[in-house]
C-alpha cells in the first residue's frame, strides 16, 4: 500500500509541477519578449505594477517588474546594444529611446510621470540622441505637439536643437523647425500651445 501511495503522490506532485511549468511558459515568453532590449525594458519600467502581475495564469503576467526593469536600464549596457524581443517583432528598432519615453509622458500622471522623467534624464545622461527623428518627428516636435512644456524645457536644456526640421513629405508641416511648428499650432489653438511658444521664444 505504501508503495502504491508513494507512486500516486509522486504522480500528483509531478502533474502539479508540470501544470505550473506549462502555465509559467507564456509568462516566461512574455518576460523575454519585453526585457530583451532597452526599448522593451523602458516600456516595462513605465508600467504600473498592477499592469504586470506575477500570477502566471494572468495573460499580462511577467517575471520582471517595473522597478527591476528600471534598475536594469540604469545598471547595464547590454540592453542598449541590440534590438530584440518585442522591439524586433513589432519593428520598433528604429524608434529612439528619447522618443519612446517622451511619447509616454502624455499618458502619465503623478508618480508615474515623475518616474518617466527620471528615466528620460537617465537616457539623456547616457548620451542617447536628442534630435533623431521617428516617423519624421524629433522629440522636440513631439513635445510641442503634446503641448508638454516641461518635456520641451528638459529637451532644450539638455541640448536638443530647435532648428531640427520635421520630415513629413506631403504634410503641411514638412520642413518646419520647432519655432515654425509651434507658431503653426498656436495659430490653430492659442490656448493649448501658448506655453510651448513662450518656452521656445527664450531660445529664438
């Protein structure tokens, strides 16, 4: 009896372990996809903890949490040296990190927004390019479009070039520099864009 009970117990334990492994496999795969490079880690670092639960049965679960992702970005060089994981799969390899983090600011509030600005300052301190365009817009153009005065000020204080021109052939704003872009937007919505126009006026 004891031998039969031991076999049944081993089968039950083995089955449970196998179920846990199967459940954790999607979680491990998501973790790899989102933490394989700097773009993916930056996206995770800007998430709220509840957006990446540790429950392996949750479809959004990951082994890496926002605090760990931020620590990895601030500690290691290897994430910046390649394009892999979700970034490669979604064809985001050409998106500069400054643009990626800057675009998230429009969706962040409170402590999450402060966290995003902390990551932005870290990336700037690393020497990530400030004037590289993505889909024709440099980060300074994004800051103007979002009417984000603080983001714009950080970029300008860090050396972003307001003379960088938008590269969107066929669009009315094509070849606009930051000053022209701000004036154009202010003419369409004076209340929303007056702040960015004032900041830029200090650099004109």
